[in-house]
């Protein structure tokens, strides 16, 4: 009977004879795998894959389990709960502030790492010892947008923001900053699911520039509606908008966005992966490299030591350019001002 059991274990080695390889650290990724924002998931999945591929000769194996949160808080929470209870992950990765905040209590409750590629204010409330965010700060977005508008001699602007995440509150802050610099700005917010923008466009039909904050498909619909009224592409300034599949919509627009990464990173990813949009790819890469480094240094059994390692090593030169850890657990990078030429992103400045 003992020999038979051993033989069965050998035959079923791929299944671990009912037991996961003890040297495997599982990380759950809750991303919008389907739906209108699936391009975010694809971009970050490439960053994850590149980070794991670059980490060779590690003490542990790293298995990423992807779940579709569809960029909705309720579905993302359910996915995170499944990853924690059924898959026994040691870390959760997600996208967007709202999703990271929704998942944070789950991670905190079982004392596992919660990492999120996002946009956040530099003075955001911390979400516990287990949570670390990375991306350009709202303040960096605002400063870059103001520089871009000043460079293009904008005098009047309409800021039209989707009521999602920090987009609408941030739009009001940006409006105040623009007014303080001498650019007359007005703010209008719309809800997710909006399809008819005639009233908003009619209300602001005499401004020099339109600042659009939000995500496709709504922002794509808004852009098409603006172009139909005669608005030129270079009158458009966008935060988060250049994530749709029709890149012609963003030709000659002024997009303020997370950095695509260092020239070295962009060249390598472009060569090794098929990816049209690298939004937050470098942030996902940086977060996974930092996570793997932490587990390699202190192991998966002392999570407090993992968090300490991340705090000590988060500020560094990274593939997003420079990573700087703030006291609230937000790892900030600079936003970049870019446009598109023949469907390819061209950076004005970082």
C-alpha cells in the first residue's frame, strides 16, 4: 500500500499529490480582464510577466493567479476574497485607487501584501501597513497639465471629468490651480455610463482647450462628439483618456499620463511583447520586482519583515524613472506629457 501511494504521488507530481509546492509564492492579481478597460489589464500583465522573467535563480517560484474584477469594486472584492480563502495568496495586486481601497481591509485582515498601480494624491490617508500604491501623483498630473497649457498659451479651459476615482475631485482642484495661474477654467463632471454630451459641449463651446479626465468608452464618445463640433485635436488635454483601442482619437492631443517607462524599459518591452499601450506597465513591473525582492530577502513567513523591506527599498531608481516612497505608502513617479503620431506615443516631456 505504501509503495502504491508513492507511485501515485510520482504519477500525479504535476498536481503535487494534493499539496502545493512549498517553495511557490502565490500572488493574486485582480484586474479588468474583460470589458471596456481590458487594455489596462493587458498592459499591467506584461509588466508582471516581464518582472518575473527578469528575476532568475530565485529561492522561490512565483505564481500569479489572475481574476477579473471588471474595474468594479464589488466584483474586485469578491475576487480578492476568493484569492485569499481558496488560493491562499501572499499578496494582492490591483489597479485604480478605488479598487485598492476596497481590497485593503481584506489584505489587512489576513496580513498579506496589497499593491496597486494607480493615481493618488500625495497626502492621501494611509490604508494600513500592508498597502502600497505606485503611480504618478495627482499633484504631478496637475503640474504637468498646467505646464502644457501654459506652453500652448491656453487662456480658457473647460475641465470635463468622469465621476470615478479621484478624477472629479481632482478636476475641481486643477480648476482652482489653473484659475490661480491666470487660465480661466470651469469644471463639469459626468457619471459613468454617460453617452450624451450635447448639453456639456454646448455649454462650453467657446473655450481654448478641453481637459478630459476619465476612461473609455465614455471619454472616447466625448472626444468624437467634440471633434464633430469642430474642436481640433490639439485643443484636447486628457488625463487617463488614451486607453481606448482607437488610437487615432488621440492623434495630436495633449495626454498627461503615467510614464511609459525609461527608454531602456520601453525598448525592451516593445521588442519582447506585443503591446500597443504601455500605461502603467512600468508601475506593475516595479511593484512586482519590489515584491519579489522582499520575499527573496526575508521569506513569506514573516510578513511584517516583508513590509519593512518594501519601506526601506521602495525609494530607488526604477523602470518608471524614479520611485519615491511617501509616508502614507504611496510610491510616486512623475507624470509625462505626450501626444500620438501615427498611433505611436511621442513624449513632449516627463
